[in-house]
C-alpha cells in the first residue's frame, strides 16, 4: 500500500481514506467530464470517491471506477465509494430502493458508505425537488430514527459496508445516538467545513462520540448558482491561505486541505481539472506547523456558503441550531 493512502478507522471497524474525491457538478457541465476526471483521480492516487443519487452522475462514476478495475490499476476493494440516500426516499419502505437504484447505475454490489444526504425529507416521487404550483418545495414528515433503522437494514443486507449521515446538527445526531435499540452508530457526519466555518464545536462533539467529520466545500465550494450567494468571499483568495501557500511552496487549496487532515477531519476535494486533481493528492507531502494551524483557526467566521435558505422553514432544518 502506498503512503498516499492514509486511512482512519471508523466506529464499525472499516477504514476510510482521509482524502476523498468530490463528484458533484452543476447540470450544465457535461457528464462525460465526470468519467474522465474520475479516471484521472484514481490514476493520481485517490481511493475515496464521494457521490450521491442526487448528483445524477453515478453511471459515469461507476463506469470510470470499473474501467480502472478492468485495466488493473485498482481492485474494487481498494476503492472507498460513498453514495447518499436522497431526501424523497426517507420513508423506511423506500430506503433500500434508493440504494438499489444507485447500485444498479454503478453496476456494483455494495457501496462502502451510505449516508442520509440531509435530515430534510421531501415528498416521495420522481422529482428530486418536488414543488407545488407556487414553486414551493414540498416536504414530507418521517421520523429520522425510522429512516435510520432502514439504513441499518441496508448494512445488514450487505448493500452498504458502513452507514452515516450528512448535514445533521448535534441534536439530530443525538436523536439517533439515543434511539432505543440502536444497532449501529453513524460512522460519520458529512457537513460543510472549511477555514471560514471550521465546525470546532460539531467536530469536538463528533470526536467525543467516535464519529468522523467529513468536510465538504473545503475549497470554498463550487459557488453553484442555485445554492451560493455570488457576493460571498472567495475562500482561495484569502491572504492568510496565500501567505502560508508561499511559505510552504504549495497552493492555497493544498493549505486548506492540509488544515483539515491535521485536525482529524476527512476532507473532500472536487476538481474536474487534470492539473488540479493531481495537485490535490500532494496534501500528504508536507506539514503545517502548530503556529500555521493557529493562524488558520483564526480565520473562522462561522460563514456558510450553502445555507439551504429555500428550506429554512422545514421542520428538520439543521442550521437553526448553533451547531
Ligand atoms: P470543493 O471541493 O470546495 O471545490 C471547489 C472548487 O475548487 C472546485 O470547483 C474546483 O474547480 C476548485 N479546485 C479544486 N482543486 C483546486 C486547486 N488545487 N486549486 C484551485 N482550485 C481548485 O467543492 P464542492 O464540490 O462544493 O465540495 C466537494 C464535494 O463535497 C462535492 O463534489 C460533493 O461530493 C460533496 N458535497 C456534499 C454535500 C452534501 O450535502 N453532503 C454538499 C456539497 C458538496 P475545478 O474543477 O475547476 O478544479
Ligand atoms: C439537502 C442537502 C438538498 C443538495 C441538498 C437538500 C443537500 C445537496 C452543493 C453541492 C448537495 C449543494 C451538492 C447541493 C434538501 N445537499 N449539493 O449535495
């Protein structure tokens, strides 16, 4: 095994690579880009790939992974693949069907990690975002603990090696952890996390429960027009990241990724660009000092790029609590 592939043990005994490749992209970018980029990522040394039913690129990601298996670069067991239960499938009787749809698109017989994508369940049906005549997103009402029990069944059926959550706040995590008869704890909580929103409190809570925090938007997000305010600050233009990049002869992106690894966070990095994909794997080749880490901690301003403001009135809106 190569030194690039650093792993963390999850609370169920499986191992997750500390750096993951992000695969979300806006609709207007052609899906063929995802096939090419995912192959390049595996060639460059990425072994953890983060995707989701809702990203609508699981066919392409599956094709890329299977092609890298076919040419002998990796074996299936060398790849850590994450998918996510979409919000319109929270009813317990629908949970396994969403995972089976993903597996069929991927042509896999299991995923390594299956996450509840968000605590905000939506009305079941064909649409990813069901809307009423006024364009308002239609919610559903499902007990998160009932959804969790259906996730546990997916693990027992061998369709997911590990199960976890995403976009949950502390109270929502505690609801699962305190569920009577809990069979499996979530192994992770995947949330927005970067130097402007370092999630110190949520991270400490997760660490105390042996749950790993997985960071998305660690490079400042793709600033997707549907989700992110265009006037928000550009993370990679931050002068402190710039100064540390100069000091270590690396890029601001690598400083932002390395920061997460050194504080025990699993970090995702999305890129569709060959040069930047290959650059991001260099995160294992250098080290920040304690003082560098302190300077980076000082950048926190509790600034969120993805605010889910269209769903702020959802009963399970996670961002109403402090953390
Ligand atoms: P990100 O990882 O924060 O990356 C943002 C942008 O940084 C990319 O568009 C990329 O553009 C650029 N970039 C990458 N490497 C770079 C480098 N070395 N130098 C300069 N720029 C660089 O983006 P994200 O997609 O928002 O988040 C990562 C992943 O997290 C997603 O793809 C998805 O898998 C996951 N995610 C999950 C949720 C959830 O609700 N659970 C929400 C958001 C995201 P180029 O492609 O042009 O390089
Ligand atoms: C909850 C959580 C929708 C969409 C979404 C709801 C969600 C995502 C940026 C990257 C998601 C924002 C990809 C959209 C209701 N998460 N993406 O993963």
